[in-house]
């Protein structure tokens, strides 16, 4: 794990109308680490995550990804950033009219990254990484919730990203399936060296996958430290969250 931050956020503020969601978030994510962002519902976790690959732009503050400041970049200029930083959405966001194989190949076609004859091989590799080998012909409607998450992850991995953003990756899954997703997050970090940011309120998941934990409270980072430091924290809001 490198000491060099792959993602640097400084003073991010974001409001929607009169509702102030982020109130000056500053956070580094180091290359190769898994940072878990904890916080209650409505604390701004998913809003923060969408700033990291330019889906949202801050009202004030800066986001720098692998040395590239995102401020002022238009959609075309953000394309190389989004190749490097793939996002796994909470609901999986698969296209229901496409097969699993077509879903995984979709970003490769969009970005024209491979010649058509090379795509099936990349799709096979990505599905094998998430234990879905041979699932290319299935339709999303035929998949369980856990399989949908893994198919979405294969689609993200097809671009060979340097960072993965996970928005509530275990929400709605039974404990066995959730544990499988957690092992997958850890395994991908160790095998591929990807930088990961995991937004969750699932404490078992958080402590299993995290190298570092940040706690977002009322739009600000209230705590930032190791899982051991989080468990030992005397901050009343961190304690209340962890003990709930």
C-alpha cells in the first residue's frame, strides 16, 4: 500500500437547494487501501462518493484523483477519470434487456477500449473474478440479489480500474451472501491492488474489509483512523453509532 494519496478531497461542501449535505469534507484515500465511510442515513456518504468520480461537483472545495483535479472538467474530460474509478451502485444498475455478458461488455464498447474480438475474453475474465464463470448468457431477471451485485462488479472490473467505489454493497443481502461480497472486496484488493472506498452502515462488513474507517456526521468527517482506533474511540457520536 502506497503512502501517496490516490484520492484527495479538501473542504468539499455540497447543498441541494437549502439543504446543506456536506459541510467541508477533507479526506485522503491512499493507493491500494480500502477506506470505509460510515455514517447514519442522510449523513452524506453516497453524496460524497459521487464527488470522487465527478458524478457530482462540489459547491466549494477540491477533488484530485491520481494527480488530476476534477474541478472544471466537462463530461468528455471526465471519461479517463471514470475509467480509472469505477462505481458499484447500490441497486447494481444492470440493464435488464441485456444478458450478463452484454452488461459486462457494455463499458468496453462505450469506451472503445478493446477490438470486438477481444471483448469475450475480457468478459470471461471479469466474470471469473467474481465467481460467475459461464453466466454470460443469463438475463439479470434470472439472478439472485447477490449474483446481481457480483455481475455489476464484473462490469466495473472489465475496465481494469485503479479504484472501486462501493455504495452500500451488502444492503438487502442475507448474511451468507453479504459475507461473500465482503470476501470478494478484500480478495480484489489483495489480488489487483485496487484502491477502494466502501460506503456502508453494515458494521460487520465495515470491520471486515476496512484498512481505515472514516465517520461522517452532519456533513463533516468526525473520525478518521484504523478499525482498532474506531473501536477504542471515546467520541460520543462514534460510540453511539458503533453501539447501536
